[in-house]
C-alpha cells in the first residue's frame, strides 16, 4: 500500500523557518521523482519544488533562494526546508511522487501558516 505522510507544518512568524518531511512507503522511492506542491485558499495547487532521482532540483520562482528540497533514499523521505517565510507562503503543502512508470501518488497535506 502506497503511503506518503507529510509532517512539520505549523504556525510561524514572517521571516521564520520550517522543515517539512514526507515519509514514503509502498513504492520504489529511490527511482521516483518527488515534488512539493502547495494550495492556498481560493487558489489552484501550484508546484513548489521537484527533486529527480538523479538529485536534480527545480524550484518555482517565488521560492528560489528561500526553499531547499532534499531527499534521503535510505529513509525514503523527502524534505522541504523553508527559510525567510512570507505570509504569501501560507498554504496546505502536499508531497507527490511520480514513478518511472508515471504513476502518481499524493500525501494528505500539511498546513503551513505564516503570520505575526
């Protein structure tokens, strides 16, 4: 059974940091591309960052220089380090896996709120 379980969300002040984690099981994690998406109230879900199985990374322009995606293929976990957080980063953050067979799996999401 495929599972993606996000954790690490919460309330943080502007300028603060959070690290999200996504623990994966039930599929070939090391050969899957992993991504973080987010969805703010009233907005469409948007891609935040992706890390390929090669380790190549890609970021949305809005988070470049502030967010870092990383993966641990031993722990089957992908991380999103978020620094210099802004109120506009407030959203539900989702983890997504895309296998080499193009199957896609989503986590349940974790809330990130940036507010003073």
